[in-house]
């Protein structure tokens, strides 16, 4: 694990645009997989897990702009495994709205 990664995983990262704390994050492929909340994580999970990705209603939106390492078919299983671990890390009381 990189020295910076250890620091990242022990205190909240901040979204560079809005400043939100990003608690749902984990190292994946020497990079950081993160999500704002469980809905965001579900969206990423369904998009990355899709074998055939169709362009959605917003071709300039978030999903078509995801980094290549994240949506690559050869990394799919590992990324989905990390996403499942992130979901499992959320306590049950925090999952009641999803």
C-alpha cells in the first residue's frame, strides 16, 4: 500500500468540486474507487457490471466519463468485488433508505 493511500483510508477524502467527505472509498488497481453514497455505488455497480453498455439519456453525464481502468472488462470482477466490499462496510442502520 502506498504511503498516501494509508493516509487516505484513515481520514475522509474530500470531493474536489463540492467538498463533501467521501467515506465510501477503497483501493482498487492501485487507484481509489469511491462513491458519494449507496445510490451512487449502486449506479456504478450496475454500469460496471453490465456486459453491454448502452448510451443513456445523458451522453455527457457521469457514466460515459468514468476512467478506463474502472470500466475495463478485464478489471470488471475486481472492481465489482471492491464495490461489494464497500457496500458491506456500511452499517445496517445507514442502509435503511436504499
